[in-house]
C-alpha cells in the first residue's frame, strides 16, 4: 500500500453537505459550517475564494480544496464585495442576510439561487474528519489549494455533477463516495504540480529505497520492524536506508514508525470499542504497558485517558456540528 492511499483511507466523507448555487453576477456566498474540508468548483462562470486578505481565482471546472474550519467567502467579484446571497451555517442550513432560512432561493434538490438558467453555477461539498491520521495530512496542506482543469486526470467531478440532482434511496452514500473520489483525485493532481509543496512522506513514497520501507510500515505497522528488517525490504544496507530516509523525511525510520503507530493507535482508540490490549497488538506492541509508555511519550496522555476524552467530545453537540 502506498503512503497516500493509507492516509486517505482514514479520511472518508460521511453525511457530506453538497449543493449547487446558481446566480448572475455580482453574487457572493459565505461558508461558515466549520467543516474540515470543503470542495469548491465552478461548473460555469468564474469566481474567487476570498479567505481573509487572500483571493484565489477559479476558472470553470477548476477544483479548489479549502482546509480548516474558518469561514470563507466565494464571490463573482472580490472588488465589488456584494452582500452574501446566503450564509451556510454549521447545521447545513442556508441563512439569508436577515438571518432567516433562505427558502426564497431554493430552486430544487440541493440547488439554490435566483434562476435555473443563471450565468454562473457553483458546486460545493464539505465534511468534517477527526483523528491523528487526518491531522497528518491536513496539517501538510495549504489553507486553499487549486487544481486547474488542465491538470486534472480523473472524470470524478463530472460524475458528481450528474449525480447531485438526484433524490433516490442511498443517494447520500453515493454522493459521499463520489466526493471522496473527487477529493482524492484533486489531492493527487495537486501534489503532482511543480509548484505544490507536497509533504515529505508523499515525495519519499516514490523513492525506490525509502518508498519500499514506507510501504512496509504502512502495510503492516503491527510487524516487529527493525532498521535491519526494513533495510532488507529495500535491499540496501542499514546505513544507506537510515541516511536516505532521514534526508527525505527529516527523521530516522524508527522514529517515523513509532509516530505512525501512535497515529493509528489514537484513531483506533477513538473509533471503536477495542481494548487497549488489542490496539497495542494491532500497532506492534506486545503489551498495554509498552503502548501506554510510547503513547504518553508521544501525546502526553495515557491511552485510556485519550479514549475518555474522545468519548466526551463525541457526546458534546457542539463538537459534532
């Protein structure tokens, strides 16, 4: 398994908010739902994502990914600064400038605006993810990244556009999976751009030596890996692997292994009812004590306390919005 696949396997949309906005310029919309990831694309027309003092231009079919929960605006004219047609709130409800549910601009299934044949059409999707593995990716991304249409290598966006207007049983599950495809394709295409600052683990995954060691770690974090065993996987000496790994990732192989094991352990403790002992075995530790010691060293808390804190956050409505 390549490293990007392993990381993205931990980031899946569930109950994502998806919709179209149809409008004639000038227009704007504010997104304040506090999602972890938001996808924005112009199906027709052009627009700008305005995030504080920065603006990012979107041509038709460009895909933008906005990372983080801070509100942002999308507008047809950042200079004119038109009042928002709506504000998408944390509960997914669109609010007009008077603070009321914007029923007056509802045009149909997951569609809002003034008229169906408007000049501009925008598609948006957003969802929230949690966990240490997700943080590992999100913290490596810029606040806004844009993948030009010419750089896109999948047709997933067209599938999502065709599907979004349907209202059938199982529709949310289909939209979630299509949104995942669009997001994965966009990230892969963005990482391939010359100007993109891809994280070290992504760049290293294509290295014939380090990539082999990374794949071994991600395929089987439960294995009792040593620098010697990883070097054998890569068919090089221990010294060669250690030097090349550190040069590309900024840390030795065993440090990376421990960090990845702790990420996986933290997410397992949050997301299922497995015992600390079974989690320890799943990430390569022979006992709960060994896992607890490594976990405390990494995060400053014991696994059991981390699980209780996660459960308390999950029970809080404010944390679930």
